[in-house]
C-alpha cells in the first residue's frame, strides 16, 4: 500500500481557501465527523459521490448500504483506482485509511465487516463527499432510515 503521486497538488493555504473549515479538518487533517451528523448518512437518492476536494468520482449510490454506524457506507468504490488504501495505526488501532488517489484527501476507512461478495465496508465521511444526483431521476427521495455508530470514518 505505497503512497502514489497525486494529480491535484495544492498548498495548504490553497486547500484552506477552497474547503470549509470542517471539510479541511476531515480531508486534509484526517479528521472524522461525529456519527449520525453527516449530510449523506440517510441519503437514499440515486447518483454518484465525488471527492469534495477535487471532484473525482469515488462511489456510486448503488453500492451504499445501511451499516448502522453513523457514516455513509459503501461496499466498494465506483472505480477501484479512484481510491488509495493506506495502513493507519493511529489511536492504538490497526485500520486501513481510504484516500482520494487524485488529491490525497482523507475520506474515511475500510473495514472487513461489510455485506456483499468482498465483505468490505467503506466507511466514509459525508464532509469528504459531494453528491451528484443522476440526471432524469428525482432528488430528495431519500429519507431517514438508520443508515450508518461504531468504528468510525
């Protein structure tokens, strides 16, 4: 899990100017939003989730599931090459960090307790994402439905 060069390189000051303070904390400082507070925890709409920092396509709503953890959870990235996985041994835990390969932004973590054939749960911070509804489909159909509390994003 080696670090790869990123296509989008910006100074810390440029990131601070472009992101909200909360987005900066998550995307550039590997922070985590509190569980059940993110904008996309309960989103059930059809569409795509892109990196909030650079716009790279990351996850499809088709792979989103209700994990009960408090963060949006996905079974897999829309494009495997869109994310980079890195060892994360912070907080006295062994986890795997999920990073946007395009800009290096921290997205969340991946765990081996998900549904589906690969058994993975990509636990992603809403602040690291921008949702893009699919054209021709109504937005706003997603409502609260215990989506995502547990080992966090």
